[in-house]
């Protein structure tokens, strides 16, 4: 019986610790969407990677990416002007993120990350 109590107390302690650690993470990821488009690199503008692409209506539209994976940044120095005007197949991930602001209010936003870039001829 004492062994059972020890196991129960240990299990409860571990579960409590895991729950506490998870609760401290203020970023919750609800869903990811992965999309691929063909786009022309427009440059690094105000902290975002900007690309131009044709939307479903055939109109040119800009899309801005806040982040790029380490593998993309190792292959392409997107902060230089070297790749501006070049066409790429851009695969990116949109993640819905929920954070609490300083007032405890939940703020939801979409985090866009380039996960793959392939030059298009």
C-alpha cells in the first residue's frame, strides 16, 4: 500500500509539473496551413520578406513573410539585393498564434514562415 501511495504521489507530481510548464508557454499554436505559390522576390522591407504573385483573379499582389526557416536563410541571403526580381516557388507555413497581452487579453495573429524556396527559370 505504501508503494502504491508513493507511485501515486510521484505520478501526480509529474503531471502537475508538466501542466505548470505547459501553462507557462504563452504561445499556443492552433493550426498550421502549408501553401506553395510562384512569386517574384521584391526585397526585405521593414523586417519582412516581400514577394509579388498573381492572385486567383490574375492581379498582382504582395505577400509578406515574417520569418524564414534556417535552411532557407542558409541557401539565400534574402536581406541582400542579390535575389530581388528573381522568381521562386515559395512554400510557406501559416500558423495561428494566440498570445496574452499585458492586460491578459488574448491576441490572435497569423505567423508566416517560408519553409522552402526553389528558383524558377
